[in-house]
C-alpha cells in the first residue's frame, strides 16, 4: 500500500477515496497509537462545514469508541481550535475532519497529539501499519470496556476566548471585512472581531454543506477585494475552509498574501525585540522579493520544504517566533502550535492600528517579483516525472540557464492532490509564463 498520509493528513474524495471504512480504521488506529498507556483516553473530534463531515465523523467516532476511548465531539470549529483545545481540555489527542481549501467533494482527516502538534511521519507510519496489519493482536472490546461519546457545548466560545486574548489591546475604531469561505470560521471569526470592538462586515458566512470554498475565501478573494472598497473598510481578511489560513486585502482592494503578512509582522516583532534571532521561517515557495526585502531590513530568513508542518518543525527546533507560507498559513509560536487564520487576522489588524498606517503602506515593505504557477493533473505514481524524464529535465535546465540567476524554477508534487505544481519567478512575466506553460505541456505529453 502506498503512503496514506500526505503533507496535511489523509485526504481524498469523500465516500470514494476517503471512505467511511477508512475513516473507521483511522479512528481506531489513531486512538491506539496516540493514547498508549492512557486509561480511558479522551480524543477530541471536530469538522468543517462540508456535507461529508457528518458521514466521516460518525465513522471516525465509531473507530475511536471501538478501542475504549472517549470521543468528545466539538462540532464545527477551525482546525487551530483543535490544536488549542486538545491542550486546554487535557485530551490525549485531537482529530480535525477537513479538506482545508479544497472543493466540497474532498475531505480529510488530520490528527493532533496531546500537545497540539501535527503528527510526525513516524507516528503516521505507525497508524498506517496497524491498518495494513488488520489490527492483528488488538483485543476486541465488549461490554463496559467500549468507549463513549460526549459533546462539548463550549468549544467555539473557549477558542474565541483564547484568540481574543492574544491581543493586549482592542480593535476599536477599525472597519474590518471578513470572508469566512462558508467554512469553519463562520461563527468564531465574527465573534472574535466583534469582541475586540471592530466594526465588522462579513461575507460568505452562510454554510449550507456544499458552498465551502466555492468562489470565496482565501483561494477566491475576488468578492472580498470588491467588498472592502465598496464598504470603505480598513482591511479585509479571508480564511479558508478550516481557517488555518488567512490572506488580507488592503483598503484599495489589493491582495496581501502570506509573504507580506509574515514580513510585516516579523518587522513589527523585531522592532519590539520579540523576534528571536531576528529570523522568520518561510518555505521554498515564498517569493524572492521577500528574501531581498528581509535582507534590507536586517531580518534573517530560514527556508523549509512546503508544508506548515515543516515550518513549525523549524520554528520549534530553533525557538523562532514566526513563520509560514505564502498561501496564508502563519504560525505565531507564542500563541498556537499550528497555522491559525483568526489569530493571524487579529495580529495583522492590530499592527495596522498600532502603526497608524494603511495596510497598503505597510505592504510597500517588499516588492514581489513576477511569479507564475501552473498546475498539471497527473497520476500519483508519476508525480516525480520531472526528476526522471530526460527530456523534461533538459527543458528545465535550459529555462534556468536563461533566467541567469535572476529567477528560478520550482516543480513540486502536491501532497494532497493528484497535481504537479510548476512555479517560475523572474523579472519578465511574459518570459516566465511562456516557460512555465512549455514545461507544463511537455509534462502532459509525457504522462
């Protein structure tokens, strides 16, 4: 069996690839691996708003109960709420059922350990091995040894309490627009900003099970970009389906991605003496413009592979303060153990207020080099074709030579979808667009 876990848990088309049977097995195996030695362990289970959440939640919970654990159902809350609440509630593990920014037909399962961290590759492999071995040697429990379910009525309130307390002041006097992606933040984001005293304008906060991420949220911020200008807001903040991402929109309607957010927050923390080693952590997908601007500002940049788990690993290993991805996963180590869209939104809004400047002015901190991203659908077993096919490798080398060190080519297999992502940066947009499309077409022809 190929590896079940991608860069962010187990993900696939719900009821087809990610079946109830697999969810049951993951619940059972996850409970066994993550709660060794715990007496009647407690596992939190949450979900986003997509329609398949009920289906997979039922199966996951059944698996957890079958090995004698207690399942505490949180309902619809953001992914970072699970990371926080597993510690706050002194649980043994947490599960989030979500496919994050993906369309409604997808869903996913990601685990958190008792400390609120996503699992290491080794623990994920242990879970998969139990499933592959068909739970050999695991006792079948009966009677009073079977686990039971409880429901948390306060999960949203408890998470919002936490998020609000990450800010010492308030956001009074600010007009803030929120795009909740019809996802997991549709209650908590609004509650948090209202409690902080902001004047809140909100769109896409009416989930119906099938409209999550549909032409809205951080992957489709166009509505928010118009909405901010039309309503004279100071800034807009767009979340994804499970609210572990946040992108911003300035008062002019321009998109402000994760690179800008990390650099703006990093400089603010540096000036307060709160940026450990004057270092921010980003991935290889961050724009070269960030690297150049950081150097001018006296900020060091540590670079990791793509995935917020790798950013977090680097942050924790070196006790760094902040890091994240261009896509809007931003980790503030002092606050949470994963990307937290609502906390990021609060921190950015507070910096705008504290600086007394428009977000468009703060965004002048860096100049983004033209960047082109082309996705190619590809069978999972062929995702590394760019490293094995001589003709493709030759074309990539030729493109890199033409860029003469003033740009780069990065080809990355998606960890969650059957895609290869082709990213080019350079000074000439037309040149890199043509080159990216040429590589994409060649890959398609060689599949």
